[in-house]
């Protein structure tokens, strides 16, 4: 009986560890894809103004997709990333 209980506990720990690693890798892959989308965005257009606009749009899109918000305010008011 104790052997089965030990087997159950070790199996549960191994499965829990595997799920934690899987969730971590999924989040890491989503973050990596987000960064890659931002890095590829300006390369699609040749002129500097177009590249800057495309980079801004890609950053905004990826920030919204990850649940963050980017806020910029002119002057000495607070601005930054949340």
C-alpha cells in the first residue's frame, strides 16, 4: 500500500512539474513571437518615416496583445509603460 501511495505522490509531482514547465514555455514563446513581430515590422518599409510609423504600430499592437498599456503625455507629466 505504501508503495502505491509513493508512486501516486511522485507521479503527481512529476505531472505538476511538467505542466508548470509547459505553461512557462508557452508564455516564453508568446513573448518571443511578440518581440520578433516588433523587430520585423520596420523592415517591411524602405523610408524612415514609414519605418517609424510601422514600429510604433507594432509596439502598440503587441503591448495591447500582452495586456500592457503604453501611455505618453507631453510636458512634465507622468509617462511610461504599465
